[in-house]
C-alpha cells in the first residue's frame, strides 16, 4: 500500500494529494485515516529500523514506538515538512535512543548497503560467513554516519530531506555518507576463500 504514495521523489500528483488528505484527516484525530497511514508506511519503517538496529523483531517493536509517537505528535506536524520525512525522523530518533541504551549494533549486509559492489559468494555457508564479516565492519562505523548512509542509499531520501530529518546541514549529510563508505572500506576484511 505504501507504493500507492510513491517514494517521495515524484512531482505533485494525485497520490501525493491523497497522502496529504490522509495526513490532514489524521491530524484532525480521525483514527481511520491514521490506520491507513500506518498500513502504508509500517512495512518500510519496520525494514528501515531493522536495518538500523540489526534485528527484525526489534525493528518491528521500534516501529510500534515510532507510530505511537507519530500519533501523539501529529497535531504539531507543520506544513513545510513532508509526512514521510517526518516519520523517518521519528524512527531515526527512536533507533538512536535505543542504540544509546544498548550499545549493541548490528547492520545490514553489504549487498543491502552498496549500490555498486556486492560480494561474490558461492553457497549459503560462504554467504553467512560474508555477512558476519560485513556486519562486523559496519559496527565500526559511527551511528550518525550509518543513519545518513541508510537514509540516502537504501531509503532514497535526498540530502536536503536527510538534513531536515536529522537537524544537520546538507553538507554534513554528504560528508557523513562519504565517511561511512570510507570507514567501511577500512574495516571490511573479507575472509580468505570467501571473495574471488
């Protein structure tokens, strides 16, 4: 259902108008409208959070917290920020809060992070081994760098949108993504025999 609203990169359309109408109705307290927003955005928010914290079940739990905060804060949503960007900002803050308390971070595989590179692996045993190496490398990257990388590369947000979500400059977003990629390259040590 989320696809019905597009990915945020299209121009104004009927889909965006429909989303704006749902948001307006939800802001007025209409639970049915918010339920439709939940249905549309729950899966992508769960996926984003699972990648951010490295655990599918925890991602789903944090998504519930995200939507609860969104429902409570919806009346204060200002017109200049898009609902999707606002929702991802809440999700990011929920994840940061969790990571600060647990200090146990796991991340998505290299296949999910990189647009340009992917490991060359033959079977499931090699894939599991490679994912462990990749996750170890990703754990070494600063959480803010990782968030910027995920929001840009995986979720498709522009640098301007990420800057607004995380309350940093656009230049900082670009630097954070670049540094995340640099750090990954530095810490990524494939096991012999895994990569061709």
